[in-house]
C-alpha cells in the first residue's frame, strides 16, 4: 500500500509555523482531553490538535474498516492492534483531508469548530496503556563510559555486550507523559568509605536520554519474531527520559540489576511518531563487530537519523542545553532488540514499550546522562544563571527534544519535559 502521507511537497490548510515538529508529513498519534473535557484520540498539525473521535463520528473515515468507537477511546491500544495496513490507511486519509487543496473539511466551519483545537486548549495524556516495559542498554559509547567509571577501564564492556542487546524488565506503572512532575525518590545507599547502608532521598538523581518504541500484538507465546519482520510490529516512537537515582542504583544493582533506582519515574513525549513518518530518515548504523548471530543479522539502513538534545531549566532562570546527541549512534537497532526479546518465545502485546537505553555519542557534549557529562560529578556543568550541576537538583526541569530533518521536511517529537520536585516527607 502506498505511503502517500509522506509526500514532501504536500502543504496543509492548517497553518504550520516554520521549523515546526508537526508538518502535515508527520501526523503523529496521541490522546488528549478537549476543552469540553472529552477524552479522545487525536493527531496534530502545526499548533492545531485534531479530534479523531469527532472526525470518525462525522464520517470522515468512511471506507476504512474501523470499529465504531476506534478513536473515541482513552488509549491507542486497539488502533495499534489493528496493524500496519490500518495505520497507513488512516494516516493517508488524514493527509488527504488536511491537504491545502481539499475543501471538504476546510470549508465546513461547523465541523472545524468541533474537530480542531489550539494546542493550548488541550491536555495531553499517556497515549497507550503500557502493559509491559523493557529497557535496553544499546549505546556502545554509554556502556563503555559506565564501564570505565565503575569497572576496569581496559575492559569497559562486559563479555556479553557485543553479542546480545542487553536489557531488563522495567516498571510501566510510573511512566508518565510530558509535563507531569516527579518526586526525588527514597532508597538505600552506601556512602563512600562506609560498610553500612543508610536510608534517605537520593542525592544523585539523573536523566537518561532515550528513545522508546511502541509495539503492536506481535506474536503468540513461544513464537520468535524474525529480525527482518520486527519493524512490521513497531507502531512508532517517543522521546523517553528514564529517570535514574545513581546512588541507589550503585548499591542495589548487584546481583539482579536496576530496581528502585529506575522504577520511580520515566517520562515520555505524548505524541507517537509513526515508523512510516520516520522512513525518509533512515541511515546506516554503526559497524557491528563481531558479526551478530544469524537471528540478529540485518541488512540495509536500520538506524534513524534523529537529532536529540537535553536542557536543564532551573526554577528561576533560562534553560541550558547540556547535551546534543543522535539516535543513529545506537549499536543495536530496534529490530534487533525486538528479535532478541522474542527469540525465547516471549510474547509482545499492543502498547508494550521498549526503551533504547541511554543514547550517548562519541564526544563529551553528546553524552546522554549527567553521570557521563560530569563524569560522576567530577566535572560540574555550568548553567546560564551562573550555577553548576553535578546531578539534577530539586525544582530543575529536564527538557528533551528530538527531530529529523532533510532538505525537504522536518519531523519532530515535540518536548519531553518534567520537573524534579523535592522528596515527599515520610513519617515512620
């Protein structure tokens, strides 16, 4: 089926500001509350949110086989379950409907009043009900940096790292959409030089610059997904800040890996950008040596050129950009991650989320965490207000942005931002 929504020459009758993340070629999907307090599935062009539930009720998806309430739900899970054919049909229809030369909706002022909202009038919600969440560890630069800091610098990567996409099962209950603040977590830590742990708020809260992908119903239990088919089961991507408490993590992660240090909060951008929209930005990924095993072997351009940045905004001053990186640096691709995830027969469902792991580039200003940017706090980062940061302080806001751009179009994700609030007072 042709992917006509990616036509780079298409323009919309909805205004699109210059350098917007959301031209008509994007057509992401999300869930929001309208000014009438109605929860609906929608999309976005420029600074205009589009109520797809209202579009469906008014007959604009006629001819596409959809359940009657497909876009009047509070999650995208059922839509994602319908598969790639339906995703493309709907996205193509939206591209045609909002094309500058299509007057069907454009000239129907009554319908426009029902369907269109300024982005300031809506509240974004979590786009999917996330049943399961897996976090990978797939940036070679990040894994090497961490290995140098905490293990033998001459043998920074563990023996398995170049052979498998390393991951762990995370916690979906504390994944929140952009704009929701999070509290500094409590846990046990072991101060330097001590032999007995203490309990209290984490002193080393960090961000992790990641992307995440959302899957459809991909397989039955016991059935692996072949690497060459894996992307057929990926709906789209979001920005992902996997908040971390480094001091808690250091004490707890042996022998079973991250736990309280990672499950207290993760923040995602609320608009899911489809794999179809990202197709023009394919690029070659890093060379993999040694050659992956046959079930992980890929051909062609499997990486995506997504420009990424992270900024820290103290409560009473402007933001400071602290990192600029790119998703194309990831050693293990999304297809390899999903193929490995299911090679043992693990079932993957609609709305499951897979985090990429921290995305670090080859230069110091492209590292994807404060742990690396400050090298464990040894090299504080200057802020624009004259202060310094070793890790994230109370009332700091972390803002992540990501976009793809070529000479014809820019496709972006919007912002993934969240404020770190002080720890909640505990009473024992």
